[in-house]
C-alpha cells in the first residue's frame, strides 16, 4: 500500500478540518456503535483496549451533549471544550 487514505483525503480533510461537522455525514452514534463492538471483541479475547475505551468515552460524551447525529469528528470540539482550550476546529453552529 501507498499509505494513502481515501477516507482521510475525501472525508476528514474536506469536512472535519473545514468545520463541516454537522448532520448528514457519518454520525457520532455510528462510530460509537463501532467502538462498542470493537471494545466487546477485545474484552472477549482478553486484549487490552485502553485507547479504544478512551475513544468510546469521548464519543459517549459527545452524544450526551446532544451531538449523536453530527459528523463524528465533532468529538474534537468536545475535547477542546473539556480541556478549556480555544477552539481549534470551526464551530458547526457558525
């Protein structure tokens, strides 16, 4: 493989980095479902999944704030707010 990523080049870069993290793209609730499945698989096979658990916690927090239907990179905004940082990503409401 070339190390090229269609998803990063065509979704994340064009949407998340430009601030388009609203509704209509791959929602936070979907990535949270996928992370739950991965976490359960790791648990069943007794594999460590610390960063998976951390990611799942971030997506749960994002959903709890009412963003379950927003594009999943919106979680970056939630982490910035939790860290009391100035927004590094554009606000989807602006």
